[in-house]
C-alpha cells in the first residue's frame, strides 16, 4: 500500500494578520516530522514558509527547499535545511516540487500560493496525477475559492468528467489523516513525463 513520504506545502511568504496562521504552520511541521514525512517547499526563511520549515527541522524532520536563483536574496534562504536546490526559474521549481512530493497542502497565502494550488488541481483534473491536494482552510481562508469553484460548476465550466478532486481541512490535526485516507482510496499515480516541461 502506498504511503505518503513527502508533502509539498504551498504557503505565504508573509504571516498574515492572525497568529493562528503561523501556529497552524508550526503544528503541521511538527506533525509531519513526528510521522516521518518530509517537507518539500519553496526554500525561503520568511513568513509561513519559514515557520513550517523551521518546525519540521526543530522536530527532527527532513526538509527540501527549492528556490529560484532570483528569489534567494528576497526570501532569505533557510540554511539549516538538509537539501537546498537552486533552480534557474519558477517553471523548474514547480516541476521539481511536483516530482519530489507525494501530496500537496495549501496553507493560507497570496497569489503565488493560489497559483501553485490551482496548477496542481488543473494537472489532476487532466489526469496527470492522483496525488492528493488539500487546502487547510484556517478561519475559513479558502471559502471564497470554494465558492468560486462552485460557481464554475453551476455555470457549466467544470463539467461532468472533469471534476476537481481536492480535500478541505479546517483543523490542522486533520491534514495528515485526510491525505493518508485519500492515498489508501485512490493510490498514487504521477505521470510526470506527460506534464509539459513548459507550462
């Protein structure tokens, strides 16, 4: 039976206005480390990105940071991680994050977090992978997006046969159990060679 060995976490390079966002990032990092699940993330040492990575490290977990060269100064590389991969551009970063992860979790964040989340949802919709995708909707953070997705369905733009497969957790302690249950149910299939190298 396939098991989740790594999770790619998308999240903000800021903290947001409520301390609960950082608290949940730290709690998820601790849970991942305690269950021997490694973190794949964007490599920075700022905001929620830095919080979850530091939490995984603090609890004995393994972290892979993947960062484009042009962001190294802006997002301040977290030097303590076990593996840092510097890439030439965002396309390569996203490709490697996909390849190295068994699942994807979106914490609260900005437009970059949204873009990465939606891209994985698109690839799954097109049958390119079956890796679970989960939104941690702290304080209902992702509710506006969920409403938009429902609107797209109601207007006929998410059609039968092209349904989106995603999970939504409201409590951080539900994240890993929900991902694990999804993998048991669906399995893990990644057609990486079918995903365009330029997207």
